[in-house]
């Protein structure tokens, strides 16, 4: 049996019993024809509503303003449950701080902040009231950012320059800065005194020593008949010039030693590249007589570590560029063909090809003052083909 409640037209509540349906029989139920059936929870809700309304009337709320204040307090309590820490503007802090002086401390529970926060805001307002305006700093004007950057740049590019040396350099540029100011700027930039500022990097060290370094290395080329040819190439590190190229199918000790002699004789004819060090790997093709040829000329042979081709990176990049630009696009017929191709490429490499490591200059132009030819008209440019048109060189026609 199930209990239901119906609301009559007069507002009175009455309960009726409805027998539950049974698997046996017809399961008849009694339903009022003129009243709505109300569930039991709704009846309890209406009962509580009536009780709360009667209590509020007995509490003495006589005006709409008091009722509105009570509603606002309840809404504030709901908001406190939903928002943990509201964001207040400065005008909100000012209003709440002023209102805190009008309410007694026991009534401060109406605020959304703690009493300690209100007191802190009031102290901040007092501090702002008695704070004087800042005066302009006296003394010399500060150094502009461009001059600071120039001082730091000079110190980093010249590790052996002290503060007095930088001051003299700036004076030559028309910039007057004291030694103490330079020392302060360098100290803030993390740069110490000149002798302990830091040594040269590996790039700077190798660039300074590159004038006397020659590198060499072997690489192999497969002919069209699958015969392996070995190529020995020498390159000057500073100018990126190819100093010599040799090709052999059997690079024994006699042939390697002869290539060393040819290299030394070519350097005697062209004394511009001074060779103090020869950089090579630990390939077994280099025999003792190969090193002895260079030792008699006062050249020290430097061996790179085992399995470290990046230690001889300049010659490795040359070999890679030679393969990508020429050898990967040509079928080599034999030793003579390969030697002719390499000599033509070496002439192009030394006289015309620009290099990124040389600021897009040519190897023959390193250390020389070469005036620019000026802008050339497109119709005044001619093309010269190398290796049957595999490589093109462009030159301006003579006027």
C-alpha cells in the first residue's frame, strides 16, 4: 500500500491510501478526480516553508529595509561559500576601510575580509598620506644604454683590455667615461679584471693558428667499372686553398712519400702559405717517411684522436662539398679522368668559389685588398662553364 497526499480546493491536506497492484487480480486504485496528488517530500518542504515564514514574522522584522539587509547577508554567505578569495580594487579597499571605522569590532563579521586585513589597509592609507614625493636624484647623469653596451662589447671582444685601455679607446671616439664607471659596468655584466676575464675560445685559438696549419686526408672514389681509386688532398686552413691532389689505385708508402715531396716543392714555389703544422688522422697509409719529409722542413705532424673525424673538420667539409658538387654527378672512367676532374675543380675552388668561412670571399682573395668591380648590368655578364657545364662561373665583361 502507498500513501499519497492531495491538496484540496480549500487548502487543507488530506492523506489517502492506495493499494498497490498485485500480480493477482485487477489492482484497482483510488484516485481523487478533482485534486492533484502531491508526493511526501513536497509536503515536508511546504511545511518547513510555513514554519520559517512564521518564525520570521515573529522575529520582529517590521520594515522592508531590514528584510533587504537580511537577504543581502544571506546572499553574502552564499558567495563566501563559492568564492575563496575575491579580487578587490583600490576603491573597494578604501570603502571597506572607511566602513570599518563606523562599525564596532564585534560587527566586523559582515565584511568579506578578516579584521587584520582591514587594519593593514588602514595602515597603508596612513602611510600614503605621510609619504613625500620623491625628489630627483642628485649627481652626474646616468650612462645611456648604448654606451654601456659598447663598453661591454669592447671588454668581451678584447679580453686583455683593462678599464684604462677601454677608457682611452672611448675617448678616441669622443665618449668621456670615468674608469670607476667602466669598472662598475663590467662588474655588473659579470666581467672581471682584464688578466682573469677569460682566455680565447677554441674558435679564436684555431683562427689565430690557422695561418700555419695544413690538413690532409684520404677519400675513395668508385669508377664506372667498380674500381676503387684513392685520393689524397691537402688544404690550407686559413685560406681554404687546395694545395695538392693525388690519385692512386695502390697508395703504398712510396707513393705517399712522393706526394709529400710534391707538396713541399709546391710550397717552396709559393711561399705565401706558411706551414708549421700538418694535421692528419691515424690512417695506416701514412708511413714514417711521409712524416719525415715534413719534419726536415720544420713542420710538426699533429695526429687527431682515434675515430674523431670532426677534429679535422675543415678537410672533411671540403671532401663533402667535392662529392656533392662534382663526384656524385660524374661517372669516373679511370685514374686520369679523375685526376683531370679534381684539378679543374681545385682551380675553380681556389679562384672563384666563395666560402662561408671566409665571409663569402675566394681563397685567392684572402689577405689581399681587392676593390669591388661595382654593380654590373645583367647584359654585361657572361657565363663560363666548368666540367662540361656541371659548374658555372659568372664574370663581368670588360668595358
